[in-house]
């Protein structure tokens, strides 16, 4: 029964994928490849980089929070009035790669969050730490 | 396969769930709620002993939780017992499963792309 509310506020999708993590990493981090499975974007695998994901229904405001090539990628995900954190984790297996996506830390968007995000974005890291602390 | 315009439903937190979400976004409040889920009915005093915040603060969190329908109170003599209302979480669980559906379909697209990519 523990973490009922935390679980209700997070989304986890994981899958075994029969390809090496290096190849999946490219699909997760190269803009022309991201566009093919997710949305149009101006992504760069650089911590602090702000980018958008664009679809015909609107725009997702993102900022890169953590990059560990072939292992972990994390970025904030702001859509409409809701802000969350997306974390991708790649783990090599005998068959290929275990790919895990967790979207959590949902909270109402606050304008000052974006204003404060331009510099060293300590608030974003504090938020990320909070999210990580909740993962059992 | 759903189009992007249909996907807007998946990505947007419905207005009706806003209160629920805002209520549980606070870590202290969520901890109080989870304690009630785990340990059953409790008084403010018992909750305060383990919450790490003052009794007035706990009472305030409980009032917000009650307003969101997440807890119910029951008076017994001079004591008030609080209990979690798990059914109130249902809209959030529905919403997160919709989000999971969105990501499942993106995972499908990603796998298709990986098959097309050169090594």
C-alpha cells in the first residue's frame, strides 16, 4: 500500500529492445531521429539546454537535466499547465537493451521556474533530486 | 494508430483532476496521506508524532486532503480520526494509464525506427 499517491503521479513504461544501447541512445538524442518516433524538436544532449517538442496540437517545453551517454537521459517536460520530469534509463542485457521511461514529479507550472531555469538551474536539479528520492 | 490531434487528450491533465494533483504534489501532505493508506485510521496527534511538522501544520494538510476528498474524518469523543479514501485516486490512475498508453505507442514508433536505422 505504500507509495500509492506517488505511483498515481508517475508513469513508467519499460521494454526489452533487441538493439544495443548505443543505437537506442542515438534515437533518443539525435533531433532528426527523435522527430521520427516522438515529435519535431531542437534537442541537444547538453545539460541545461532548453528545447521544444512540437506537434500540431501544441508545444512541449523541455530542458535537459542529466546526460550520461548510452545510460541515462533526463529532461523536464512542460505541457499546458503541467510540469514533469522524464527520465530514460538504458541497461544492456544479453538480448539487447532494457529501456525504461519514467515520467514523474508532476506539479503545476510556475512561470518563475522558466525564468530561473536560464542560469545554473539549481531549482531544476532540486526538483530532479526530489523525483529520484521518491523512486524506491 | 491515433493521430497527434487525438493525443492532446493524453497529454493534458483534465481540469477536474487539478485539485487532486495539486493536493498530492506537496511532499509532506502526500506523506501524511500515504501514512493513512498504509496504517489505517489515525488521529492528528499520532500523525504529528511522525510527520516532522507541527500539529497545526498537520491539521492544515488534513483539511486540504479532506477538501480534495482524499481523507474522511470521524469524531470519537474528543478525538478526530482520519482515514484515507483510496477511491478518490481513481481519476489520477486513469489519467496516468492514458499517459502510459501514449508512451507505449511512442515506444512502438521507436522500435520501428530502430529497425529502419543502419547500425
